[in-house]
C-alpha cells in the first residue's frame, strides 16, 4: 500500500426500506469487489434474521477500490441499520467515518428516521451527500423530494444525486461524488497506535473478532496490544479487511478499517468504543469514546422448560446464549432474576420494542433455548422522604408507600411525520396517552412534523401500531 492511495471513510444512513443495503450491494458490484456470480441480495446482512425481515440490524464494514480521474481511492464504508431501536449501531458506525451518504426514497420522501439519523451525522461533523433512491419507481417524484431535503436539512436541491440501486443507474456518479465531496481523513495526531473498536463478534474457532478503525500509527501482526479502557493486553494473531469477503493482511495503516483476532477468549474483555494501543509504547490518551446507550424497555426472559432436573441446565444454556449475544450487541443489559412462578431467569433492558423482539429471536435461534417472555415495562425513579432516590424496573420492588415522596417516569420527545388530514386524530391519540403538544412545522404541502412529549410507558405497548393505522401506514415516528 503506497501513500498515493486516497482513503474515504463513510457510512450509508437512511430510514427503513429506503434501500441502503441494496445500494451497498450495487456499490460493491460497480467497484468489482463482488463477482457477479457470488452476488446475492443484501450481501452485508449476514444474520439469517436480517435477510428474513429484510432489515439491517448490525452495522457491517467493507473496503472497496475505485479509480476516479486517474487517482486510486480506497473506500471504506459501513452499511447501517435504519430502525429507531438501532440508532446506537448507527452512532457507533458514524464515529469511524468522515462522511455519510443520506439515502431518501424518491416516492416516500423524508421520514422521521431520516431526520434522526441525519442529525446524528451532523452532530459528528460529517459531510453529507444526499441521494434520492428508487427513481425507477412509477410513483417516484425526485423533484419534490429534493425540495424537501433542501427545506429540512438545508442541503441544496441540485446537490442531490439521483440513483436507482435496483437498475444501477447513477451509481458511478455517486462513487465519483464520494471521492470529490468527502474530506480526506484527518492527519494522525500522534505516531503511536490508536485504533477505535467499533464492533466485535464471536467466532467459535478464533475467539473474539474485533472490527477496528485505525486513527493514528499502524497495527501489525504479532504486536502486543493494550486496550486502554479495560487495561487488558493481548498479542495480535490475525489481521484482515473485508472486501466484502475477509482477506488477511500483514498490517493496517493509519485511517484504514479492518478486523483483528488476538486470541481473546472471554466476551467481557472487549468494549466497543475502547481504544487499542501498543503495550510497551502506549498513546498518551484514548480516542473520545461513545456514550453508553440508554435502555428504554424492560422485560423478563425465563427458560420455558419445567421440572427440577431440566431447570438448572436450561438456565445455564440461556445464560450462555445471553452472554454470547451481549458481546455482539452491547446495547442491551441483563441481570439474573428469580420469580415464584417461573423459577430462575433474566431481567433484560432494551432500546425499544423491535430491539426486544430481535434479541429474543436471536437468543432462541443462536442459543437453542425456548423462552417465556413477560410483558414489557419501563423503569421508574422513586424519590424517598429522606432525600435519596432509587430506580426500579419492577412494580414488586416498590418501597413502603409511607417513605415515598414522589414517583418519576421516563418522558420522551416524540417527533411524528404525518399527512395533514390525519393531524386531528393523532392529536387525539397523544392526548389520550397523557401527551403534551410542543409544536409543529410544515414539511411540504401535504405533510407536517408534530412534536409531543409523552410518558414512555404509553408508547411501548401499541402506540406505533395505532399511529400506523390512523395514518394508513404513511406516518412515521422517532423518539
């Protein structure tokens, strides 16, 4: 690798179903990274569950080559999830990038999640390229969508790139724009190694595989490395990049992204957002990390088998499955729990309802356990008379009523995008759920953004389904 190669690190962000993963497939096909014979849809969605539901859950990182105006570029890109529950995955991906491709559906226009993800990118000081996808659809109206993008994000309408990920139209223009508009990666601040861990997963043969982006210095085979957050040290046994299929390399240079294996056995030793450095010559301070995700929804998981003989072993199986999954998805929490009726199990916290569903399904599939799940609840803060406060997730843990000064519950800021004719009904829905109206703004002639404050407990159960049925599927929300 000579220094003549220019590097671009970027990610693809969008609302659900606006075609990110298909666009990622096209980018890989166009750059010849994937042989047409090996091409299958949603190439980066490696989990069975992702393909089945047609959604992206884990962010996936890939390196592809591209030549623009006789200069060689190496494009490192990350395909991110679009659903509100997986914003944590998106923010993890964005910390490893300098730019973001914002995909908007030419027929549906801007949706709530588009807005949320775009704001995340702006907070991380990323350069945005707006892309209008699915222009081959009969209902596509790219001009209207371009105007919406200009109104909401202030990105000039003429900067939008029109593509169809399905037919491959406009993909070359997009690749060239990525090379022209995204900035060069920052100059290294120190010559000592600093690499950011932005993902990790468990491999049965090699232990923990860590995805990392090198910010300063270089990472080589055989180096003794130190994790600055946990203070553990390891020796690098294997290094590589995904071009989408794993390829081994001798070293990863500054600003490259790739994966490493260091015979790490236990799952708790790797923290996403930690900084990797060289043990005998460490960097003075770590890279700025992530904020920890907030769990919003709680419920209990119990193994479903009965009988005293089976209970212990099933509980152990469930524990192993949860520990293994937790390595891969650091955004849910768990603690052991005992119930009179159901025996031993776990109290788990999730980012949202879809997240809870996905975790349960992944546990049953990947861990081979059948799970009994309790109804979802939220956590409450109890202010006591003596001036202290405690957090509880289960009504059974409520302290003696004579000691309680007050009870606080989580309130969320809700942003809904909906057609004008449904506004009255939505206002009624939010009022019935103890909502407080905060304001509204016009998105286009036919759609508006509504802002409300609501208790989380009112949302987690069936609010989203109600919203969808009132707006006949046209409304979207983000909190």
